[in-house]
């Protein structure tokens, strides 16, 4: 394991996160602390772990590491206890797997987050795809870790629900204030080093937007109904593009994918949310 980091937050951080994933003044329960149902969209669970992720010494794990070649490849988040709207949480990262995919190296870092009493709050798995860092003679396939590695193939039938949302040109500039300060998402010169024409949107911003669509559609706006979420970031998204989330309910799972409408490109694939609680009755 790596160093633990403490993340102390207030309602302000919850509102900032919700705004960063496209909540509006009309979503009072997401942007107004005095609303009775005020809560963080459950994908907020990635935020407390970020400080600890930023401290992971990738240069020690991977020789000649270039941060601009790192892309977020996949994310898994499991919520054990819904987040308080303020508090102090402790996150501890650890290495889950390092894979050699030839054209890239795939590194998965797990992060366990607990509250002040030591009770588990959530577990994340961040999978990073580091372009050009493969062919080091490592293993090619990881272990089956259940929901964290599920293939989640989108069914061929028509989606049960589709939600479309245009992101804002300033979406990445706003989202980064929730803790991912990576210059790839704001600095045109750094984005160019990574091979991009413009700073790209955070994977976890699209993840949050899609997670919000599923939360609103299937969870009756109650975080207790949202168990876990897993996605693959299949293609990059530029701030300003329109995201279309297609959802298919299959038992306790909502399989989903996200398409950029302007380019007809699937940007999130192999994705699902597992429901629990009252959401299973519907
Ligand atoms: O899928 C390609 C891609 O571009 N995806 C989009 C990536 C993206 O936009 N991510 C979000 C933005 S970046 C970001 O948000 C950074 C953030 O700030 C970081 C936060 C993390 C904390 C940091 C702390 C410092 C790409 C380039 C990833 C792969 O595409 P290709 O090169 O075409 O690969 P392909 O031929 O399809 O597959 C090769 C093997 O790799 C596996 N694979 C593919 N996509 C993957 C992936 N593995 C994990 N994640 C992905 N997204 C394939 O399965 C294949 O493996 P195998 O040969 O075994 O089948």
C-alpha cells in the first residue's frame, strides 16, 4: 500500500462536484444544501480518493513514465455506505495489477476509503492505460474481480432509456476543481504533448454525467439504491460535446453505454451500475 491521505469536505464540495457533472439549479437536491434530499451523486465516491491517487509514485512503478501519455482506461466504484454531505475520510491506495498490453501498460490502483471511525465507505479501482509503455515482458491478462472486471456487453435490443446531455465548453475547467488537477484537461500545450488538439474532458467527468443519468432514472434520487459502477473509457471526449447515455435494465444491473452524438463515437463501453434497495422493487 501507499501513503493514506485525509480528505476533509463540506456541502460546498458536494455542490461543486454535482455542478461539475452537469447538475443545474433545477436539481435542487443536488445543488442546494437546505433541500431535504440534498446528496452527492454516488459517483462522488471517486473524489475522496483523488488526493491519495495524486500521491502515488507512478515514476517508481514505471520507469520513464510520461504523465501526458497516461489515459484513464477503466473505473470501478463500490459504495459500502452512502456518503455524508460533509466529513473527514481517509483513503489508502494499493497496487491491484500491472498488465503488458503491447502498445501500452495497464496499471490498476485500488483505493479503500474509510470514515473517521474506520468504517469502510467505498472502494475504487482506477485503471490507467499508459500509451507507449508496454512490451516490458509483463503478464497480459488480469484476474477476474467480479463486478470490477465484468464485460458488461450492451444488449442488441433497443435501450430502455436514453438521456442526452450537452457538456459545457468549460466542463473540464469546472470539473477539475473537484480534485483532478491533471494539466491534460486545461493546458493546450500539455494536451498537445499527449497528442490532442484541445484539452480533453476528464474520464471521471463523463463517468459522473452518465452515473447521474442512471441515478436519476433508476434510483429515485436515493444514494442507498446505488451499489456499484464500472466503466471502460473507450474514446476521448472534448468539452462541449453531447453525451448520450443508453440504458438497459437486466435484473439488478443497468447496463449502459455513452455515445458522443456529434462524432457518433462510443466513448464509454462495457459499463454497468448494480442497483440495490428500493430500486430492485421497480
Ligand atoms: O481506448 C483508448 C482510448 O483513447 N480511450 C479513452 C481514454 C480517455 O479518454 N480517458 C479519459 C480521459 S484521460 C483522464 O481522465 C486522465 C485522468 O486525469 C487520470 C486520473 C487518474 C489518476 C491519476 C493519478 C496520477 C486507449 C488509448 C486507452 C486504448 O486504445 P487502443 O490503443 O486502440 O487499444 P486497443 O487496441 O483497443 O486495445 C489494446 C489492449 O488494451 C485493452 N484496452 C483497450 N482500451 C482499454 C484497455 N484496457 C483498459 N482500459 C481501456 N480503456 C484492450 O482490451 C486490449 O487488450 P487485449 O489485447 O488483451 O484485448
